[in-house]
C-alpha cells in the first residue's frame, strides 16, 4: 500500500514540476511529458534495485561518492591547463570515475558487510576465517555439537540460497524430507543462539549459476573462506576448484577408535555382503565390518578376528574372518563326501549294498559244509542219508533222487 502511494506521489510531483517549471519554453505539455518519463524511469530503476542485495547497494553508493570525489580532485589538478574542449573533458572525467566507482562498489559489496567491517576493526585475521555452511551439514546436525565444543572458530556464513533450499526441503510432501528440513532449521537456530559463534546470513547470489554446490564454491572464493560440508562429491569438486573444505565425515573418521589386525570384535551380522558368503556388520560408531564367510551368521552376534583395515575418504572399513566358519566348512565337506558315495538314483551307499551281498553269499556257502557232519553223526537212518545226499546233489547240480 505504501509502495503504491509513494509511486503515485512520485509521478504527480514530477509531472507537476515539468508543467510548472517548463524546461522547454512555451511548451508546458512537453515539460509534463518529460516529468512523466522521468517518473517512469525512476520506477523502473526502483524495481530493478529490489533484486540487488543491500551490501551491493551500499557498495555502489560508496563507490559513486568516491568516484565523484576523485573527479573533483583530478579536475582541480588539470583545471589550470589550457585544454581544448575543457567542459567536455570535465564531463568525461566525472562520468568515468563515478561509473568505475559504482561498478567496483557493486561487485565488491561484501566488503561493506557489517560483520566484515566490525572484524576489520576487531581482528584483521578474522577476514580469512569465513566458513560457508552447506545444506547437508546443516541437516546433519553435528555442526552444532562442534561449535559448542569451540573447535570451530571464525564466522559461519549461511547463504540465502541455502536457506531457500532448506525451506523447500521443509515444505516437501514427503514426510521424511520434511522432517530433515525442519531439523536443519532447528540446528541453524540453535547455532545462532550460541554466544561464542558468529553466524552471518548473506544475500550474495549467482544467478548465472544454477547448481547450489557451484554457488557455494563461488561464494567461498569471493569470501576467501572454507566450505563446511559432509558431501563427498562437493568435497572433491571444491578441491579441484582450489577451495578449502572442512569435511565433517573426515573429522568423524579421524576420531574413531583405532582397530589393529588380530584384535577380536563382537559384532552383530546384519545383512549379506556383495561377495559370495560375506556378511556385513556395523560398529557402534557406524564403521562397516565385512565378515568373511559370515553369511551363515546373519541375525546372530559372533566374535570375529580383524584381518585388515581400509581407510578411505568416504569412511573406514574393517575386514574380519569368522574362526568358526572354517570348522563348519570342514564338517560340511565331510558330509558332502559321504553324500557323494551314495547312489544318486536312490540316495543309498551302493558300495555298502555290494559288501553286504558278498557277505551273505559267503555265509550261504559255509553253512552246508558245517551242517553235513552233524547230520551224519546224528544217526544212519535213511532219512538223514537221503537228506545229506540230497543237499550234496543240489549243490553239485545233480538230481536229488538216485
């Protein structure tokens, strides 16, 4: 409402001034049109300036005044010279120095930010201690704990485009993203309330750059500061662009307890690994433990022996072996050999069948030779003799009857 009223008053005043003062003699209508044209130009400039940050406007104002002062001093030096086109040269000097002052003041507007001005009088070294916060590190929340301990000094810079991204995440339709965004805003508010930490929200933006990560790199370059993040890709890209990075994950990995080969750990195998037979477990601090032949122990807590430790920029990995897996593997091979000796058609041990069949044949051959003397000693009856001769004849293939 006030903006519309101000614009209306501007148009009315300039139109009245053009009509009354009549810059073109004898033509008040032309003066009225010139006043309206000036009002239109001023409104357009005001709309354009709404997109410019406050420190850029201050820089342009300071640069313009400096250029005007420089033009006055330069003209004082050359005023005594007899130059052709003296008024034209004076106009060129004034316009040039004012233009250069405005352009440089706009591009270096961050020099006039209150935090930097105060730091310049308080401690000149703090100008090079800007820490630009990434969206991921704000959502992560560990930055607040680090600030409370006092290990992070300097000024924490939160760009306006990072706040917009946080707000978009907090307004997401996905409940998980919405909770993460709100957590980031709470963490930022918590850091702002700390007395030993200076937080500065800057409006510097780079419209020609679309990605937030590249905007962070450009802002860190302009402020001669460092980027605080836990994004692995941003870490690599920033290092390639010559920007210093403070990675929270690298700090956490450096503070993890040292594990040496040969130590015994007690872990809970959670899932299957990428390689055949591997099991994956995690320590309390989130370190991944790869257990060789640990697939059979999924869902169990076992004792493993550390074989090697791999340290990378993404984290630490511990490789272990499960001693009980070797014994179980040997027993499994013994059972597998026993299964291989069985007949694949019916699952029975065919060599045992043949051995038992040969034993029955030998027993059948020995039995008549043993029973024959018993029959002869029992008596000389014809029945026994016939029985004996009958068995002998049957064994020799002759008829039983004579």
